[in-house]
C-alpha cells in the first residue's frame, strides 16, 4: 500500500491562498453585479406589456373596441390583401380565404377558414397579429373588423350588411365549431 504525502513549498502555499482569495473576491464582486443585472435593455412598464397582450379568446374576451362591415372590408381587401390572397379571396401567392369542401370528405381535404376554423374570433386574432404580410400589426382595429366581416361574408357565414364588433363577432357560428375537442372546464358558447 502506498501512501503519498503532499508537500507544499511556502511559495506554492502562498500562491494557493492568493488564488482562493482572488476566487472569493471574484464571486463576491460578481454577485453584486448580477444582483444589479446585466444592464441590457430597459425595464418594461405594465402599460408597455399590455400593448403586446392582444390575446383574444374564443368567447370574445380581449376583443378591442371598433367595428366594420363587409363593404368596408372589401375596399381594404383590394388595397392590402388581394396581392397575396387573390381576387375575392380565392387564393394567389397565399392560401384561399373562401370555400373548401366539408371536412367529412376526408382528412386530406384542404382546410380553410369556412370549413376548419372553429371560431370567428380566431380569424380576427390571426389577422390582427399576422397581416398584412410583411407588415403585421399595422391594421387598425376597425380595419381588422371590416376584413373579418368581408371574409365571413364571402364564405356566406354572415350577411352582406352585418356589422362585426366585439359583441357580434363571437356570436358568429362557424361550421366546424364542434369539430374540435375542447379542453376547457366549460364549452364556449
């Protein structure tokens, strides 16, 4: 059996102590720096956070004030949407916004707003967040309501004179509303 003894010279011992002292000082100094933060960015106020909290629930919770009609939406569509979605929402560079066979014809059926989306509020939410490409979140609330009304009217889900707003939009019954398994405590209206 071998036993080894470690022999440190005075010089090595002093170097070890200095390294330990330096390490302790570094950790203590770093803790203070980390407590202050890395000084990146700036604190965000609750009002700034609220501006980005634009979630809209299926029951309409979170819908902003505003309104729009299909006729108003038609003009906005021509100016800001037709270049991608084609004339009258029939498709172009981007997907069609109207039509679609019933989903009962199989899993491979093209999914569209009319045959797949369960809530009209989802159309409003998606349009407000992502459209128009490549300038998302540049539409006013009234423009989004009008575009939503236009697309819903093209799909014959609302009438040509119906007004969409925070009260009426959640009441639009989408054809595939019951085609999803909802894991909420209660089913949405």
